[in-house]
């Protein structure tokens, strides 16, 4: 049996059962002593220490994750240009993010999958605007921003990656932009928003975003990530009205930009997975500050379900 046949289609698998995603890649790298304080965040390690990223992917797979989300979230032509990196090198780094995750999968969890991360425009700005949605670009501008990176990452699907993870999207304008770029490509993707109180970070009805994706055949799941566990739980039933749900909240802790420290206690609770699955959750995991230990607990909670 080949590795591809062992892995099978992610879309077919989530039609049968929930699949476990990984946790917070960047915060695991920080826990291991890596400095991610630059505007490039974990993307810097793709250039400077890709083995560290591969080790983190392996750690999540060993903990029970079935999907590795690549370190391409913060990679963009604009962001690396500010560091003097040429366009061709950025393309190589995008492809490297997939190759590193695929190698970790094949070594550690050959039945697993790789999701190529497509971060929002706000991630490139490195000013927290993916949690506000107050962009200076319209839909046309956002399409132009996303197109070249999407083209590169889409070309890796079937050649290392299995799906695109369009994630942490904060506003309907960016939802419209990425859906327009995905529509008709035949490349599978999930669409995940950052949200609060049943609304996008820009204050729009969250369900409007999910409804917009319903007519795009490439989208295999919609949902939320990098929001508090309680907000994630509230969003799941809204997303579940439109099909399979992807849900991977952060720990619920706050980041103090002055002290550069996380504050508060984690609110991530693997027991929440039962309600997520009841609401349609099929891709379930964690985001920032969700550890391999949390992923193991989530896997066990799934296994304990009837």
C-alpha cells in the first residue's frame, strides 16, 4: 500500500469521522526556546532553521494530530521583501513549508495530512489587524494580495499538501476575496475566521461568511480558529448549518504586548470536543498556546465518544 492510498482523501474521511488537527506551532517553537519576535514570526525559521519546524510537526503528530498546518501563515512576498528577500526565494520558502510538514508526516504519521496555511492580509502587516479586520484594501486589492501566494501553495496540493488552510480571516471583504480566488480551481480548502460574539472581528454577522462559502465547491469545511474556546463553541452551530465544520480555538489567554508575555490561565478543554462534534465539527484542534499535551487530550476525548 502506498502512502497516498494509506492517507486517502481528507474530504472522504471527514464525511465519516472527525479528524484531529495540530495545535499552536509558533508557541510550541517558542516553548523550545526559539525567538519569534520579528515581524516574520515563525516564518523566519523556514529560512533559518527549518529542522526546528519539522521537529515541532513531529511532536504534534506523535501527540495524536492527524493534520499538520504548515508554517506558511506569515510568509508573503511583501513581508519578506521588507527583509530583502527576493521573490524566487519567497516561493522556495512557501514550498519548503509544505515539504517540511510532509516529511514529518511521512516519518511520523503516514496516514495523516498536510494543510498549507494561507494566512490573512493582517498577518503580513504584523500589527494585529487579523483580529480587527480594519484593512486598507478593498476586495480587489485583497485578491491581488492573495493571488500569487495562493497560486504557489495551490500547486503543492497533491505534491506534499492535501488541502489549503485559509485561516484567521477577520472580515467579509477578505472572505469574498479568497473565495473568488479559490472558486473554479479544483483545489480543496477550508475557510476559518477569527471571530468574537458570533461576529467577524470586523463586526459583521459570522454566518454571512459561512453562507458565502456554500457555493464554492472547493471549500470542504468552514469555521473558526484563533478565537477563545467559548467563542469557538458558539460559532460551531452557525457553521454547522452550512456543512462540515473546522474549529481550532486558541487557549483563551491574552497577550500583553508591553511585557511580551501571555496572561491568564488556559481555557482550552478537550471535553469541549463533544459539543463541537455534535454541532458538525469534523476538523478539530487548537491554535495559539494549545500544546501537544492538549492535542493528546483532545484525541483521547474523541476516542472516548460512543
